[in-house]
C-alpha cells in the first residue's frame, strides 16, 4: 500500500508547540496522511515526559494512522532528529554519538547557522540530512545548497535526504511530505523504509528522490527559485528580529499570513 506522512512536528510537549497530539492526528488524518514523525525538543521534556510521549503516540496510533515518537536534540548549534525512540536508552543524548539500529537520526536544517563543514558531518552517525525544512528553506522547494551537499556526501557515505515541516502551529502546515510503499502498516515497516531510502519527498508535482535527485525540468526550477526563497525567508526573520529588538510587535496575523504562504 502507498502511504504518506509528515516529518518533524512539535506538539504542545515542546515549549513552542501550540497544538496537542490528538489535534495533530485529527488535522493530518483529515488531510489524507497516514503517519507523523514527532520530534519534540529534548530540552523541554524530562525522562518521565518522554515515556508519556511514547505512551501517547501508542494510544493515538491505530490501523489507519501511526504517530512515531521522536526528539529533537541540540549539540552546540546543530540540531538532530531522533525518530523511533522507545524509552529503553538511559542517556538519550548518547544517541547522536551512537548509531541506533531501528531509529533514524537526521541532521535537521543543516544550514541553520551557515553551511556545515564536511568534517563535522562525519563526526555523527546520521542516516540523513534534512534537505528541505519548510521553516528554513520554504514550503515550495528543497534547499539547493543542501541538495548539492547531499550529492557530495553520498559519494562517500550512504545517507539520504529528508524533508520536514518543523510544525509548531497550523501556519506551518502545507510543506513537503514523505511518500512510501509499505507491505505492513506498522511503525517498524515505516522506519525500515525510511532508513533504507525507500521513499520519496513530494509536494504538488515536485518529487525528490531520497538521494536528492530531481527530474530535469524541476532541477532548473529548484536551482533558480530556492536561493531566492531562502533570501526572502532570511529577510522576514531579520525584520522579525529587528521588531523584537525595537520592541515593536507586528500584528500576529501579518506574520502568520506570510508564514502560511512561504
Ligand atoms: Zn531545530
Ligand atoms: Zn524543530
């Protein structure tokens, strides 16, 4: 069966998430999705809360919809998504230095603080790079720089590109999703497919392979449009920062409206 799901979501368990897990399920199920990859901020949750998140995901998962629990960890300025946590590890932070067998480790928004160095990437046993984070790269195209970096890294290391919507509120919806062909509808099967690169990243008629490949015409479009969109998003962030420093609060409606389009 062909299913689709969304990666990189924060619910109310994260300090900056505005939507509950049950509401997330309802919303995305109605939009035609079958799974979610949850990535709550580790610094917001205690060991006990992590267990609660895992239990909640299990309770909300059924034969038609699966929520896979995960965390977003920080190591200096780098962010990592650990998807498929089961609560068995004592020190969750160790996860980014070890390669957990049935979990997926993704370097989130790698261009967050400038381009990552190749040597840095080699330090971590990651399964993939988030080449298309809709908050940092825009909803419409993967980041061209990230696609180039992935291409380079794949010459020496078997890793894949991932997309994520970095969802905190409803204006963050509408970005790319993962599409995959499953034998059995289970968490294990979804994770296995993602770990072995059996999926594609899609939005509208744009299809990106797990190796970052795009069809001919789409490649030119992404190459031209992605830098422009990243620049515009940078400008929006700068203006928001300036408004914050000057203690001016632009109407939330305007901010949300820009966000929901980009
Ligand atoms: Zn992050
Ligand atoms: Zn995030």
